[in-house]
C-alpha cells in the first residue's frame, strides 16, 4: 500500500487527467461542445390595439403588450442586437371574441397591421405568426366547439387555413400552427400553395404538451379569461409521452412542415433529444412563459443567480438538440453576448 509520503511525492499515475481541459477560460472555450449565439434566438412579442404606452405583463417581468408603434420600435432594437426572427402573438379585446373566433380573419385585426408595419420597417427581420384561434375565442380554446364540449378538429382546420393565409398575405414569413389539430399542416400547406404562397414556411408545433407552464402566456394574451378552467388535454399532448411526440413529428414532416417544434423546452429536454435524433428538419424549442417566470421569481427571492441560471437554461436546450429557441430572454441574452 502506498504510504502518504510516497503518494505526496509521486502523485497518482494518471495518463488522462480530465481537468487539464478545464484549467483556464481559454482552454475551456477551445473545447466547448455547445455554443449559444444570437442566431439561435427568437423573441416572442405581444401586440394589442391602441395608441397608448406598452402595457406590462404582470406575471412576466420585462415583457410588454405592445402597441403597433412600440412593436415596430422593439423590432428595430432586436434587429440591431442581432436577433434574426420574432414570433408575434396578438392580445385581442374581449369584446371582439366569440365562440367561433370570427375576428381572427377580420381586416381590422391588429395582428395584420402589426405584421405589415414591422415588415415595412425591418424587412430583413423574419416574422413568425402564430396560427391558433385561442386569442380570438371567448372560451379560450384553440379551436371551434363541438356538440360534446370539446373541439371540432376538421372545422377548426378550415378556420386555421384561412388564418394562415391571411397572415401570409399580410407579410408573415413563417406561419406556425400551434393548435395541435390533426391534419392541419397538410391543409395549411395546400391552402398556401393554392394561393401562390409557396415561399411561406410552416413551423409546426409538432409536440406541444398540455403543460402547466403556460399560465403567464395566457395572462399575456388574455386567453385564460373564461368562466371555467381551460382543459386542453383533448388536443395537446400528455406530458407522460415521448413516442407520441415522435409520431406527431413524423406526421407533420410528411404533411409538409419545413420546421418542427417541441413546447415547452426545459422540462422536455428528453423529448427535444429524441426528436432531434428522429428528424432531419430544423428543430425549434419554446422556452415558455412559466419557465421564464420561475427563473425571475427565484432570482428575486435571492435563491438563484439570474443571469447564470438564464444562460444555463438556454444552453441546456441547445445542448439537447434544438437549432433555434423561442425565449423571452432573447433580446437581453443577445445584448449580453460578446
């Protein structure tokens, strides 16, 4: 047995010392396997009608419901920071909502004005439009009601096609169906192509889970202001399932999706990895409102280092296999990068 004196003088007989590759910041940078850059980040933004000042979203510190004017200003700022894409979500007045989401394709919908103004002001900024009815329905669901208290699939898909086409005509570069209705990607692709919109891309929310992490988002777009709690488990995915996600991705790929998404991101890193290994399509992940809010809340209580936790959460999503990340941190992270 080696004596303490002998050990101290000779050390361990190791050929491979892993700590050598961690010895200095420069060495660590040279061997780093995953890097997060501005091009990986997509900023979600909210817009509402009116000419006043932007309205803070109470449950999402630093996030605003923009007017069209302030949205344009924010889009310019993000583009100057190196952000290449934004995802746009409308907040619609309660008086405009009905069970069928009829206002979704109304020419007065603030979404279309916002798309046109942003594209005119920052034409090189890629604009992603959310294809879903929940901002427009009085019940808060992503589709049209059936006679059993659920959501009618095929009629909803028809409405989504009209919405996606209107968004493309307004100038959206990418339409992103987030509803989880069966067959909607193929139907939207055919509708766009029939109207000559062959260059409009589809980013499919392929694996969108019925998650508890969406609460602050529903606050932001005011889609949760209904008489009963929202239960979307009849169309969004069971958080227990992974193989089902791969099936959804396969179907969306076959139906013509140009990109696919996993939502939420942080609690579903295993799903991101499994999807990454099952498709060659570009993969997005959405770090949702609840993920954002919990980092803010813990840091405000002094329990977590805000910037370090924020950056680590995004790095983990990229490491799991996401090519692009929708995150409310996008602008501030872009500003912090060298």
